[in-house]
């Protein structure tokens, strides 16, 4: 099984070198300390989703630009074989399809443990999220407004505002998340 921290480190270093940034420059752009960025690039630490989003937003690149593996012209995503996942306190998500430059999208499958919350500060301007609930009940808060979604329900919203996902139930909830990066 491949280790996501190796992909993240390799991809982050490649983006930083391509843009001719020092670790200090990258720290200024992202708000993540230079020492943490160095550890991430070396594959020493497994960054949290919050740190990955800070880096992604600071560099103005899709999250999957950091966690992607090289792929061919056809992609098949088998969740049970997925080796790229990010875990946090009460949630886990898998990158099913990395960012597509032409379509400006990426797709994740997220699993939320009972009584868990994932809060997100607004992403880059022009980003949209599309959420399709597969199981359980998710409460989605978008800029203070609350939406309760059950299996089969979907929502889309401007992702540049604060939003959160909450599983207030006693069963696992899961959803497919499509992120559109706009212009």
C-alpha cells in the first residue's frame, strides 16, 4: 500500500520548485510554518486535511494536485482498493478522481463517523461543492444556513464561504463530493 505522505511530499516539492519558491516563501503564501512544509516535503509527517487545504488554497491549486499519483488515460476508482485517503477526527476521505484541468473538477468519497464534524473555512473564489449523500444523514452548514440531507439527497453551494459537514446520528454517513474549481 502506498503512503499518501510520500505523494504529498513529492507533489508539494515539485510545485514549489516549479514556481521557484523557497520554503520561507511557501510559508508566507500558505500560513504553514517552513519547518512543517519541509517535513511534509521529506515525507516525515502526514499533514492534516486543514494543513493540506491551507497549502492548496495558498498555492491556488486543487487539493488533489498535492495527493495525486501518476495515472494513465483511463481511470477506474475502486474504493476497496483505494490507497490514497486522508483521515481526521471522525472522518476519512478518499480521492477517487484527481483534479482534471479541462473539466476543473475532482471527486472524493467521504465517510463521517457518528457524532463527527468537519469544518471548512471558505476555499478559493469561484469554487463550488456538489454533495451526494450515499448513506446516513448529513447536516451541511453553508455560511450559517443549515441543510439536513439523507440518503439520495444532494446539495451544491459556493465553497468560498465557511461550511461544515456534521453527522449527528449514531450511524456512519457517507457522501460523494465533487469540487468544481471554476475560473
